[in-house]
């Protein structure tokens, strides 16, 4: 079984291919644990690392996570069956707190944590402390993960944490995240950790179950374009061309990718484009999980004269100038 190819397909977000290769590996008699670890977890680990270091951006990670999910759907019945051979990393109960209906970020964390070997129970959105407690009594998690996007709902995280500060549940680790959340807020409300993004959240989860080092607290990742686009890696002949593509959410541009045989540049558009996407998603009721991810598409592969950095900069400027 060519797990390197499977990893690459997952990285590129080829969901159908990953699902087909997972089934082919099973048909060839490969162990379930081997397929999970070498085919899916290994591929998602690379995605997580590249996301952490700004090589991949949120839309690409969502697409890769969807591909991983295609493989997991094939393996799940076998993993849950007796003798499936799955050594779980840990169990995580996830939910967006009461009053908050946003779950795109939470879903990304769930998928990446599942890719790291955790068993996930996702309660969904608008969850009260009573619902967290009832689910925890049944699921018996090692970690409870909470998310919030609205400042008006983030304070409810303390209500949930206080609800578990009693004998019988005080061993459960509490992790929080979301756009308005910070390490300072996590410390104030007594959370055991805070993840600034999905990759950092997985590192935190591994640490909380004793299977990874203490995570380094980093600043939040933004979607703004870097202050400068890297220059060409070498001197190219006059008239050299670079290829480029634009990633769209429906018809709203989100990211520009440009490359040639020697270099590749990826830049996200400024925050106002992400704000437009969020507003459109909420208006159409497409702000959750796969409904959101299914709207992402790469535009046609085009080319123009210039090094990748120059091409990315010119395409970005054109998209910004065309902003209504």
C-alpha cells in the first residue's frame, strides 16, 4: 500500500481518492490501525504542521480535513468493533457554548483532533452546562473542549467550568478556544488550556492527556496578507511566467496561490473578504461544517508573466480594487 500517495491525496483534499484508497487498503488485508496511523493520521499531521507555519491556510485545511473524514468514515465501523485495534489517544467532548451558533472553527478542531487519534463526541452548538454534564456522564471524556465566537457568550465558559468543579468530574481537563478567547481569559476562568488555532488546540489536547510536550503559546493566526510577499527565489529569464489560482467561497475570493518550477507563494486576502464570507454563510445558513466547506472551490489554473511573488501581488491588488 502506498501510504505516501494516500498522505499526498489527503493533503490535497482529494476526498474520493482517500476514501477509495482506504477501502483498497482494507481489501488488501492491511491492519486497520496501520491504515489509520500511516494513511490518515500521518497525512493530517503534515497538514497541521503546515497550517501552524502559514504554509496552508484555513480553507485548505478544511478541504484536507474533509478528505481525512472520507477515510475515517470507512474505518469507523471497524475501529468501534471489538478487536478493531484502535489505541485511542484520548476522549474529547466538544461543544459551542450556550447562546452561540457558530461551529466552523470547532468542527475544524474536531477533525484535526480525530486525525491525531482522539475519539470525539461533538455536541454541536448552543450547549448548556447541563447538556455538557449529561454527555460527560455518558461519554466519560478526558477533555472537554468549548468554543465561542461571540464576546457575549464567552463568559458562559466559566459557568461550564464551575459546573465540573466537584468530586467525580474535577479530573476532566477543560480547554477553550475561539476568536475572542485569549490565554489571559483562560487563566481568569480556570481553564486548563487555550488553543489559538486548530493546530495549537491539538497540541494542547496531547499535552493534557500526557502524550505531548507543553504547547508554546503563540499569537492568533489571522487571515490578513503578510506585510510583504517574498521575493523571487532566484533570477529568472525575462518573460518567465508563473501559474496562479484563486480560492473562492462561492463567488467571494479567499486566497491566491502562485507558483513556478522554483517557488510557491500563498496569500490570504484581507479580513474584509473573510467578513463577507462569514456574513454570506450566515445569511444562507451555510455556516456549519460540510455545508460551509462544500462552497470552497479553486478557480481555473491561469498564468501571467512574473515570479510567483510578483504574480500573487498583482492578482491580489486586482481583487482588492474590484472589491465593491
